């Protein structure tokens, strides 16, 4: 996995925190933390998008962020667990993984053509 995909994963990780922050922040410090998470998340996504296909980066970013946010809401904020929600999240993650795998193959083909 190259460093650009690691940036996408970091961006998605921070996305979970800022989405939760938008719902649960009550103080100035919590809102400041939310703003910092937004800045880090978007910066990492933009940096990855300079090299990787933007559509794929965005799909992976949103898919992972959505899955992480749903997981955090169930585990930390007592959101009710619904099997159908988990099934749809897993379906979305399968699509995101597929996009990443296809993009990875496309990058290798492009690198092979350059040599």
C-alpha cells in the first residue's frame, strides 16, 4: 500500500471524529477539536487526491468514514444495533474495497507503461 492510500485512511479516521463532533460537541474546546479534525481530514484527502483518482479517493473516504461513524455511534453512544444497517454498511465496504483494488491495478498499469 502506498503512502497516498495511507493518507486516505488517515483522512477517514479523522472524518469519524469530526462527524461525531458535529453532533455531540457542546463546548468551545469540543468545537475546536472538531474543526481541527475537519482540517486534518480534508488536508489528507486533498493530498491523496493529487496522485490518486479523485472519485475513488472520495468514495473510499466517505465509505470508511461512514462505517467508522456508525460503529462509533453503536459502541460509544448507545445507538441501537440494527442488523440491516450492518449488512448495508458491509455491502458499501465491499464496493469501496473493490474500487481500491481496481484503482491499485490501474496505477500499476500506468507505472508499467511509463517504464
